[in-house]
């Protein structure tokens, strides 16, 4: 074998090793690459109880019940619904009809037990403090329109 052929063989061998490593990593992470699962995804995939996932969707109107720091609400994607429970203080943006991503796991009873709740907002979100400051200055333009 010439020197050039040896170099090409080493490069080809390294490429094969890197391809195999990438395939193994992607196979191992195929279920974790998704940022969150919708309620429909959770039901169709049959997520095992105790397996940590992120559940995302909208908080169903009229479903949020708060008793001290114990919160129960229903997450929906329009096709399926999953009841979720969370103990703790919810984010300020959390409300019915708004987007939510909850980290936790499914319980044996088919209900989601959240360990962390993240409230989502749309691209038009402006913090309350900024709205108050703009209103005080007379510069507030709701819905981004001109005055």
C-alpha cells in the first residue's frame, strides 16, 4: 500500500466510526429530541408511567382548580386532554386558554404529575411592567397598531 492509500483508508475508517457513533446517539435520543409531547402524542405513544417527559398544550378553559399550592388543570391540544397536577407556585403567565409546558411524568392513574411548569406566550407578549410604563407615558399602542 502506498502512503496515499494508507491515508485514505484511515480517513475512511474514521468516517465509518463517526457515522456509527452518530447513528447510536440519534437512536438513543429519538424520543428526547422533541421539545415536548402534545396530549395526543402521549396517548398514541403510550408513555410509560414514571418516564420523565415534557407535556405541552393549552390549559383548557374552566379546568384550573387551585387549593393553596395544589393545582389541577387539563392540558389539551384540541384532539386529546390530559389532567395534570402541580404542587407549587405557578408562573405569572399561567392562565386558562394559554400555552403551557409541564415537566414531569405520567402517573399510574393516567394523570400527569408535573415537577415544573413553564407558561408560554405568543410573539405579541409584552411584560406587564412595560405596558404600565408605556400607559403612564401615553405611548401605549395595543395590538401593535398606531394611535
